[in-house]
C-alpha cells in the first residue's frame, strides 16, 4: 500500500463485481472488448462478472443496431460499464458484505524438523 494513499488504509475496498451486482434494474451501456456497444437494463450480475440484461440494443461497430429481449455477456468480454448520472454512487459503494474473521490454523509452518514426505523410518 502506498504511504500517501491514506484512504485505502482506512476504508475497506469493494470488489467491482460486488458493485455491479447491486445495479439490478438499472439502464446502462456496456462496451465490449471488440468495440460492440450494448444498451439495456441489468437483470443480474454473477460472481464471474457475467452480465444478464433485458431490453437490449446491440450495436456492432459499423452495422445497424439489433434489438433483443434478453442477453448475457460473458464477464471477460466487458471493457466498460457506463452508468447513468442518476445512480447514487455514495450509497452503492458501501460494502455491506459481512466479512468472516480470519481463523488461525493450529499447525503452522516451522513446527519441528520432520522428515518430509515418504514412509516413516524406524
């Protein structure tokens, strides 16, 4: 962590996919890595960042737009998600996921000298 970036030290980071999962029923524009533009309403986002949308206008570069009822975009094809100005970012960026405390293992590194793998010799 950067010693000048005090904000990142005190505020827990929210993962991008968690933020996108909160955008259900929002109308967005998604630009894909192949420069295709998809306009529509998000119905859901899964942990692989696959974006499920409805009421789609699908525009391939240099071709007329095509309308679709539903579309799923594979997460690794997303370049940008362009959000409308009306989205309250300050409330959506709050990470409300409950974090589990880290459990210390009973056995750790460096416990005894042992023989490593293999059959125990007498």
